[in-house]
């Protein structure tokens, strides 16, 4: 990966301004790229582009390679004469500019996409070629059946569809060809719009960093079709153990994610073909790829199925560097957060990927804290926080008095080491100080979440892990957030720290 000093912004597609109830690949995406360009930013980091499932999390998708049709821009479909302005207006996709209403996206946006498909020519040469490539055949088959059974999880489908049988599925799809083609259409249109956005970003000197979740949802096409080939399952194709992380200082029960775990021994037999294809597909979409929960490739935490907390799990070996032996020159960032032991450190050294440092973890009074900028090496991407952390302003304002004093002392000391002056006047000024510290660090790349650049509070939190809430994944920005003043601040900061 290029090690040029640079900076960027974490901005989920879902959070972009738009009049369609959710961020899309239309005008808002292009305007944000203009903002990045004017700010001197070189990286746009997005969250996974996979369709969301129960809970609306992009890290719990029904398909590892499918693309989120909620992000399709409807105004571009008007331009293509597949929808009208009135149809979009009448649909009412959400009246709150600051929140995604996923219920309306699920019912009303999909209905609009179906209407657009009814006016689309499925016999066009480019679409027929797209379908014949078969890249999204599994997704389209799965979704066609999911609709047949009222969007219930595959394990609740009627026999004989519950247990994948190629002949039975093929017969159903032959009788319901239009439904299958509709779901192919969602992927075709998404990719066409995405390619336009990415080309515009690259033309303006912006590289897009994508995100690949380590695990998949139980209610996924992979579990339905390939369950006994990819995952650790029992004779009934139910997970014998599930994913999570052990108890720590932040959670006495740990985190019980519930995702099925991979059968790495079986995957090894075909040279990890599933993961090779998955990474290759992502790098066709993005310029840089962030791999979530990278430590799981060294050792992963296995929790017996049926447990109600993560307390009784245990660590098992993953594929380690063997999976990445032929990928060392890929543009990959490894999310190496969490419980780090000698094995993870050894894996990171051998693959050579940049790791991540989080400034919200840095100011604990320990001189040896690896997240303190004075302890960095160059091969890292520095963040104020991630999508799972509380916004920086909320973090500062919620600190108890004794921890707040320690935070201020540590922040001041770190600034002095990097030749900066800490402004402790307010929580907003402290946010700006932490951002300046990130930019001044030796980490070759800095990525700041948009909510931290705006010094937003708890209302802007993207995700509270292990909590089911309509506040997760739903916060959005409005046009007025992207001001010339903010662009100027970033451009001056990037110039002063040699990141342009």
C-alpha cells in the first residue's frame, strides 16, 4: 500500500445528504467528493456496501458480495426514464433529514425499484451479459425465495426450499424468472452508479477505502447454500459455535455476536477460494480495503451455540498468514483492535499491512499506551474513533472528573511532544486539538469520522455495539454540514502537516 502522508474522512454512504431518506450514489456523493477535494483529503472511507439484514447493520448481511440497493439513486433512474419525479415524491421515503427510516426503505424504496424494473429492458445486451456472468446469481436466487416466504430467515422456509437443492431452486427460478431478474437488476444498477462515483473520486485525487466484515450473518445465502462447506455446523446445519469477543474492561459479559464461524480446515482444502474471491471482488470495487476484526485470522473466539453471553468461549487458531501469503502487496488496512497478543503482532509483522490507532483509547495516563501518537510508527492509520466508538465530543463530555483531568494532562503532554499547543477551552476546542494531534502524528494516513470533524455529540453516534436500536446506522448529515470554513480548516491542517 502507498505510504504517502495523506488524510481522509470516514463517511458512510447511508449518511450522505439526499432527499430520498438515505444517502445514495447520486448528487450527495458527488458533492461530498468535491468537499474532499477542496479539503485536500485523499481518502474517502465507507462502511460495507452489502445489503443490511435484521438490525440494519452492514456487518450482518444476507450475502457477502451483494450490494445495498437502498443506496441506488432514484433521481438517476428518472434521468434514465425508469421513474418520474412525482413517483419519488409520492413515495415519502422519510421526512427526517437526520435519520434513515429503514422501514420505509424496505417497503417503499423496493417498490419504486420494482416499478423502475418494469420499465427496464431485460433483453438489453449489457444486462444479459451481466446476468450471464453469474456474479450475483446466488444473491438473486436467495432473495427471490426470501420474498416468496415473506422475508423470513431461510431456516423458516418450507421444505423443499429450506435445504438447498439445485434442481428444485432452478425449477422455481424458471417459473419466476422476472423476480430473479429484478434482484439482478438491483445489482446491475448499483454497479453502474457506483462506477460513476468511483471514477469521479479518482479523477479528483480521492481513493475510496472499502470495508469487508470478517463474519457473515446466519441468515445468509452462504449459510443456506454452502453451510456445511464453509462453516462449523452440526448435522442439522446449525452453528456448533458462534462468534464474539470475551469479557473486557468495557463489558463484563463480552460481546455475543452470534455469527457462524468458518471451518478453516475445510477452506484450506481448496486454497481458501471463498476468501480469495471475496477479497478480489472488494478490490474491484475499492482502491483500498479495510478488513474488519483482522485478529480473527490469527485466533478467533468461539462461543458454544446456545450460550447467552460470551463468558464461556475459548480461543482457536485461524489460518494466520497462510491466507495472505500471495496478498502482501495488496492495498489492505488491517483492523487490529481488541485483544492483541503475540500471535496477532506476529501476523501483522508478516503481512506488513498498516494497522489502526484510535485516539479515544490514547489518553489513559500510561506512557506506554500504543495509541498515543508519541508511540506510533509510520505504518498505521490514525483515527479519532471508529463507527463503533462514541463521537469524540461525547467521549470527552462523558468522562468522569478524575478521568477528565487525566485526559487533559495526557492530551497536553502529547501535544507538547509533537510541537502543538493544546486548546482546553471547551469540548469543541478539545476535539479540534485531538484532530490536530492526529494530523501531526507520524502515521502515514489519518482518517477522521465526519461527526468528529463537526464536533457532534451522542446524537451522531453511528453504532452502539451489541445493542439493538433504531439509532444504530441511521444518523445522517445535511448539506449545511459541509461548509467552506470546514474545508478550509482541513486544507490548512493537511498542508501544515504535509498531507496534501
